[in-house]
């Protein structure tokens, strides 16, 4: 690496050359440096107190400024892993700013405002919060423009995210400047709605590239003129905490010593029946779903001996506080796991006989953890009416959508009652054949959500066919970060060539 350092220093001191010749030469050196660092950081992830250490860092390299926005708890988790992977792979120091939750803040930036201020979903549900959302939107756009980023990344929350991209695009256009690279992580569910594909065509004006988490999304995006890459589903990284040494999921209740340790740690008897309940990550979901779940659990207690509930909560104090208030009246003992980490959540899965989940990411998490589960969802009556009129889907849970089969029972909208939930949940907890039928699909779902192995740098001396390498290069956050850095590199070269021409 000494020659690379010398070459780069030389590039900064060449006299008699134009700025753009100097710039292009520096970029060629930087791209070579990127491939070396990409390989070394991927396979030798040295870590310090503040994260991975760049063993090839050098003084004089310009920082890359990244403005990143996540609007809810799941986006906070996705964003934090992406930030860590970008730091790990980038040849340049990165500076982050934007909007996110506690997990993203741990990766080294301060959110412009609490993530709960924009964590709202629905149609009618948005109305009481519209003024606050509009104010936060303007604050986000203003902060992004003042930050002068090289890259803008939004994570999920399509309504807020695309308005941020539009505002930034319009602001730069008004100044006659080229806007920063715009990337959206987690494609909008256009495939779920009638006429959804038509809405994609306008996105290419405000977003350069979409990172898709489902295997069928990237082709549809590209057909609409929008750059897209399938990077794998982020839940695959979370689910890795319950895999065995050979990478296969653990099956059956008490899937590992994790379940036994979890019960011992919290004083749960071995003979008791534990049910994991996940009411959602948004406050509005918790307030709507927990009363229904409470009725269902109280009914279930009549036929299930020594029933207990484990309830992981998201990284949001307001949601956790509301959960604790609502479960205080339940007749069944409830173990609340405040601000639960991925490990806490999957440990509770390992100790549970079944899971009851508000439809969303939690259903996929439980399924990949090999826990028999039931999905449920209620919304405002007008929102439910709109969904019924506009949706193209037969199912709402991702495993069911991917397999086009009702693998996971769903209690939705008007059918989401305590009695209906219990009618699905009780047989699933008692009937081994029903459990087996559901769990047999886990590996197929996992394979569908796994991205292809990213291409190895040519200079890498590590064999790309080794199991460790293959697993690492299939990590969704690594694939996403690699794609983003490649896009940045291509954009830099393109702008330099355009300027020289």
C-alpha cells in the first residue's frame, strides 16, 4: 500500500497540469484504492471503539458527506447496518447527518428530530399529524441542503422519503446545480396496488437508484426507467442470530440453548407455555392492536395451561411506555422486553411455542426464526376500505405473498377479532402437523430473499468460493453498501468526464 500512498501524494503535487487532469488521475488512484480496501475490510474487519478501523486510511483524502433519512423503527435498524457497512467498505472517511433513531445515532450522527415525529402510517391516521409532518419535512429538506451532501439515502417510509428527494431536487434545480446522488433503500410496494407500476415512471426524476429487498422488484423498476438492484431482505441479517453453526435455521420449540437460557434468565418455568406477542413498532399500531391481542390472550388462557407472554418492544420509549400501560390489565403474566435488540427478540422466539404478530416485518422475523405464527392487522375503517378497493394482493404477510399460499394464518380488518385470532392460534400451538407444514417453507422463503453473491474485486487474494466469503458477500447491508459505492464511483467519473469535455 506504500506505493498507493506515494502515488496519491504525487497526484496532489503535480504542477503544470489542469485541475481536471489532476482530478481524473486522483480518481483512478482512488478507484484502485477502493478495490484494495474493499477486499481488506471485508475479510479483515479490524474494529476499534468506534467501529471498523480503516487500516489504509491516509491524510488528505476528502470526506464523503452522506445525508440519510429513516422514518420508523425498522428503517432505523436497516439504516444503522447500512451505515456500518458503508464505513467498512468506503475508501474515504464518511460524515453522516439526517434523521434516524437510536440505532443510527449509535453509528455516529445526531438526528435532526425524534424519529417518532414522522413514524405514522395510513390515510385517515395521517390527518391529525399532517401539520407536524409538513414542518418536519421542510426541516429535513433545509438541513439536507445546508449539509451539501455527496449522497442522499432514504430508507423506506416512501411518502416522506420521496417528498424529501423532490424537495432537494427542486432546490438544486433552482440554483442551476447538479443534485447529489439520490438512493432509496426498500422499494415502495408498487406491486401491491392497482396502477402502482405507473407511479414508478416519475420517480426517476428525483431518485437515481432503488435498492430492492424483494426478488421481483428490480426488474419492474428497470422496466419503468428507474435504476434498481436486488440487495436481499434486511431481516436475513437479524435472523442469523438463530442459525446453527452450519448456517441452517433451528427447528422446533426450544430451538437451541438460547431458549433454555432465556427462560432461566427471566425465571420462566420449563413446563410453561410461552407466546411471543409483537404488537407493532408504531404507536398507532400498538394502541389499535394490543387491546385485541389482550382479549385473544385472555381467551387462549382458558385452554392453554400456564400461559405466559413475552413482548419485545421497539427502540422507542414512547411505544414501550404505552405497551406497559396497556398490558398492565391483562390476566396473563407478560414479560415486556423494553427496547429489545435483535438478540433479545430472537431469544424470546427460541423460547416460545408460537408468535402472534401485527402484520409487517415481525411476521417474517418469526417465520425465519422457525416459530409458528399468526398475523393480524386492523386499521381505520376508511383506510381498510381503500385497501380493499385498491390492492391486488390476496395476502398481506410477506411469506404468503412470496409463496402465493396461505402458509401463515391472517386475521385482517373486520375479521381481526379475539375469537378469530384464537381459532388460528390454538390449533397451531397444539397440532404438530400444522406447525411442521408452516416451518417446512422457511428455507424456501429464506432462499427467495437472499441476494446473489456480489462480485469480488480482481485484486483480492481471498477465494470467493469459500463458505465464509460467500455468506459475507450475501449480507444485504454489504450488498447495498457495495452497490451505493459503485454508483458514487460511476457518478464521480461521469461528472469529471463531462466537466473536462
